[in-house]
C-alpha cells in the first residue's frame, strides 16, 4: 500500500499509473504536479490526482513513492528541484523511454543516499494520445515494464519497484541501461521515426491532398504513431542519439536495397525480401500461422 504517491507529469503514463493504483485500492493520496495549471486542474477533475500542487518540490514532500513521467529532457531539472524535499525512504522511479540520459541526470542532481533510492524504469505501453484525458487504468495490464537498476540500489528498493508495476498488471523485466537504450532504439524509436518521416514525406507531395484522401487502412495503421506527442519524441531522439543513428543508418541501407531490387525489376529478390520479413513478423506475432 502506497500512503502518498507523488506524480510529476500528468499525462498518459503517469495518469494511467495513478488510475490503476486507485482502482485496486493500492494508494492513499495522489499528489500531482505539471507545469500547466490547466493540466493540473484537469487531472484532478478526471480523478487522476487528489491534490494538485504548484511545484515538483511540493509534490514529493512526505511521499513514499515518487514517479516522474515528464519528457526525458525535462527530468534533469525535476531531479534538481525535488532533491532537497525527498523523504529518505521514498522509492523514486520514472517512465522515461531513454535511460542513459535520465540516469546521468539523476546521478548529478541527487545525493549519494538519494541516488540509491532511484530505480530507473520504462513501461512499454502507450497510445498515440497524450495528456491527462488519454489516461486509463488498464494501460499496463500484460504489458512489459523494463527496470534498469543501478549498482547502488538496495535489493528492497528494486523489489518495491517490481511490486509497484506488478500490482497494476505489468510484466516486469530487468536489463542494463545501455542494453535498454540499444533495444528500444530498434523496436520503438526507429518505428516512430519511420512513421513521422513517411507522413512528412507524403505531405510534401504536390498531390498530397489526393494522396491522403485515398489512403487505405494500411496507411492509417502504419502512420498511427505519427500522432504521438512531438515534444516527447523530439526529446527521445536527442537523448538516444548515439543508439538511434546507427539503427537509422541500418534501416536506410535496407530501404536502399529494396529500391535497387525494384529498379532492377528483380521480382524474385523483392518477393524473397518480403517473404523473409513476413516470416519474421509472423513468428513474433502470429506463431500459429508461421508454423502451419
């Protein structure tokens, strides 16, 4: 049971965590902060938080769990602001999609004792919607949450973070900070770049209005994530630059290979590339189909 949860960032991830804990009766009070007053008031109206406050420092006073759900580039200033007010026994964790920059920011801002209280995390769940109205209580059910513990974490702090996420239905896994950023660059960050890039490219065509008018379901499905929060994804691209650029180069090589096959009218080569990709995708998401 969490007596007081400090929620910094009142959008989809933070709001959904609060709703999930509330629905299960696992939290006493939720105190929330976001930079925009209207966001704080809307979060209270929706029941995401019980008490809005005017600063991150005020939010964490007396909290036994602190969850930071801001864009990753904002986390450095959040850590610096909350450090003087943190309870010495509080669990501090986050939902950032990049872990290297967040961990570095936390280590700089927090005292040595507080540093051991911070268990970095990343829920692999979300939608293309953002803001407090996007939150819903079942978001994390059967979705993975990756924790990237640091050497200074006491086992009980890691256990508390695991319990937090398991209590809202998530499947918790652990890996190193570097491995997380490498894997997520490929499986999450690169697909978002591809979606944003495709929509941007088509929007620059002279006949763009006709193109979008006749776009079918495949385009809608593929481009859905291009409706994601631009600020959040800007921050992710900057923060995970070193892992993302090689992945982007690798993808461009594959696109160029496909282009060369089409240019050469190599129908067998095109079909093989498609068949190989289909086999991999089916094995991941349709195992019964791939084995039949």
